[in-house]
C-alpha cells in the first residue's frame, strides 16, 4: 500500500513537472511526510555514539521556512566520509526541494561548504551529530505536520 502511494505521488510529481502545473498543496505535504518518514527509517540504521548530545532541538519549528533553513544548514555540515551518508544527503536534498515546493520555491541560498582543514575525526563526529539532529527534527516535523505552510 505504501509503495502504491509513493508511486502515485512520484507520478503526480512527474506529471506536474511536464505540464508546468504545480502540485496541490496536500499532495506536496503527503510527499514531504513520506520522504521524512523514509529518511527517519534510514537514519535509524546508523549507530550513534553514546556521547552525542540528545534531545529535541532548543528551537521549535515555526513553519516551512525554519525547517528548510535548519535542514539546509545540517546538510551542509554533513561529511560524505561515512558509509551511507551520501545517500542520506541526496534524500535530504530531495526532501528540502519538496519543502520548497510548499513555499513556491522561495528557499535560501545554496549552503556554503565547511572548511576542509578540519580533521577527519571531527568531521565524522559532526556528521553523526547532525544526522542525529536531522532525525530528531524530522520526528518533530512528523509530530507537527500542521505547521507546514506556504510562504
């Protein structure tokens, strides 16, 4: 059933791209929810060290623009060096694009890459921390779907 829904959403997205008509807001929201759930499942497969800070982010979600800004920032800090992270980044970018559709494309600029002089170990720690934060933020989003709005 979930695969049928995912296929339907994908086909509707493709048809809207071909016809230049935007997707209805509810379909885009459904697509965002589906992508967020799939990403949380993928993030649950990572093993996070016990010394990583846990708990919900200090700031609350205040709409689509704050979600996009936070996810873009986290995505820019994640290093591709850990196995499986590259696919997470691709899926996170896809989720961000879907969130931008809700806001009719009014998203922030491309995130700037971090400095390359950081040590590999630090990059991996930051990557794991940000992956954990993304997972927490997506769980928070899934619990508060009603805050998704257009800009």
